[in-house]
C-alpha cells in the first residue's frame, strides 16, 4: 500500500502541473520586468498582453526616458534588456541600452537594438544580429 501511494503522488503532481501549463498557454500574458541599480538608475520592460511590442522605461541620473516600437524602429521583444553606464561614463551626458527586437527584414528572427542616448541629440539606434556569447 505504501508503494502505491509513492507512485500516485508524483502522478498527481504531474497532472496538476499540466493543468496550470494549459491555462497559461490559453490566457494572454503580461510581462513586466524591473531592474533597479544601486546608483538609482532603473530599467523597466513592459509588455502588455494586448500589444505586440513592449515598451522600455528608463530612469537614468534622475531623468526619465520611454521608448517603444516607434522610437526603436522595430518590435521590442520581452526577452532581454541591458542598461550600460560605466563608472566614468558621464551618465548625465550619455548612456546606452540594448534590447532584443524582431529583425526588420525577418520577423521570425531576433536581432539586437543598440541605442545611444546623448544629451541634446535624438537617440541613435543600430539594429543587427545579437552578439554571440561564445
């Protein structure tokens, strides 16, 4: 009898997990990722369920910035976003961030958008293949 309980318990957990996964696949999903840094900077990736593209909200050196598909020039994906600001980078004059986007020429591929923000200038956006970690 004890053996049959030990076998039935994992099967019950497996059945429960499958029910949750099926529900999550049917329901629209919202993604909101916030990263706060010790120096007060913050990056927020917001992906509403009803929209195809995400938005990026930044707080850098006490100034707020917001970027969407129109500013980046591509559909922003909910995967990775990185904020770059080194200790000697004069954050009040410039900083950059990188986010994964749909490749403009192939919406089934993932590209990286590198965005440079300089005081008094429009954002400089470069979209290309993401850099390999290897």
